[in-house]
C-alpha cells in the first residue's frame, strides 16, 4: 500500500525546494516532513531527495513525484464531478503540472497557450526552461508531463504532435556589420566578430555556420541567457546572433537589424510531446499549444 502522505511530502519538498517550505505548505512541522520522507526512503532503499539549496529529486524521486501529479489530476477530476467529496481542510487540493519548453517558445508564444489553460482548468504550472534539444530528456527522466521539443520522434510512453517551424536569422546591427565585416562575411571575419550565446547548450550559431560555410568556427562570444536580451543586444551592436523571426521581423523591416548573409534562415521544427497517461487530462493544454503555435510558427508548407 502506498503511503500518500509521505509521497505528498516528497513532492512538496521537491516543488518548494526545502523541507521548511514544504512543511508550511502542508501545515505540518518540518520534522514531520523529514520523517515522512526518511521513512519512504528507508522503505524503498534509495535516496529520493538530494538535500541542498534547493532540494531536488533523484531520478527515482522524480518518478514518484510524477505519480503524485497523476493522482492529483485524478482527484481533481473526481472533485470537479462530485464536489461533495471535497474536504475544505485538504491541503493537497492545488495540483501543479510540470511542463518543459525552450526559452524562445516561452518568450514568443507558449504563455499564450499556458495562461488560458491555467485559468480555465484550475491547475498550477511549473514551467522548466531548457534548450529545445534537451527538453525531451525531462520527459524521459519522468520529470515533466509534457514538453516543447525539437525531437521529432516520440519519447517512450508519449504522444507527439508537430507544432511547426521556428525560423531564425543571423542578425546584427548595420553598424556592427560595417565594423566587423567590411570585406564581407566569411570564415575569417566571423572568427573575429563577437557573437552571442544563450548558454553552454546553445548550438544555434554553430548549426547556422555549418549550414552556410560547411563547418563550425570558434567565435568570441558574449553569454546572455535571455531571448529578448539577445535581440536587444544585437540591435545595440553588442554582437551577432541567431534570433527568432517573430522577434526580429519588425526590426529587419525598419533597418535596425540586418542579416549577416541575406536569405540564409535556419529552421527549427518543434514538437509537442505529452505523457500518454496524462494526455487525456491535459487535452485542453494540448489544444491551446496547437492554437498558439499555429499563430506563431511557420507551417510545414510555409
């Protein structure tokens, strides 16, 4: 028999990041939370929480947290259908769904899907941001229920839906282009011109370089982990970068940004993958994601 108070304690520790915050959320003492998690770990013979600041789930702990999430959805569905079953003193009524997306989707279109779903369905959302080539790993490891990903084949146990293509352009300010590429954009000039990189997982510039030059080049780079700041930094002449078309369209039209090499876009297909066990219960989110992506992304025939 599963110990659901202990599982709820585990999930709340992972969600809040500490035993003290979990205790406050569940209206018990921190020692009670600690004891519940400890007994669950002893029963299973494995560590479930990596103690730290913040506390995080181990791989086994993450799977148990997703089980709690599934149970929470089932209980919410039951309360919605049979409100007489609801216990006003129940501290587990708010259900948090864990979703992964890439930063550019979050900055451009994903909130237009998440906000109406959260408003209408009554769920809380915990949105994890990672590179589009890595969000599928969150699904594989059982840490999220659904993800926006560049992976074009279904993760085991998941359903997949194509969303469209997010187009990127290698852009810079006209002054930056004139200063760093007076003799044209080539391997030599690119190796000397500052670029922008989101983080260590960002391979977008390298992909574009392989596409236009046939090989990657080691470029000096600024590290700037923000979608909107990427565009602004390019417009201010800080460096060149791969910027998404929806955020650069107006700036290109106005001449505040220019393409390094005209008509050399990089297209990144995106997909929505959702855990099969949760698919029916978050079908509303899938519909909103499809609608928002349709407005923001390029279709397969575009």
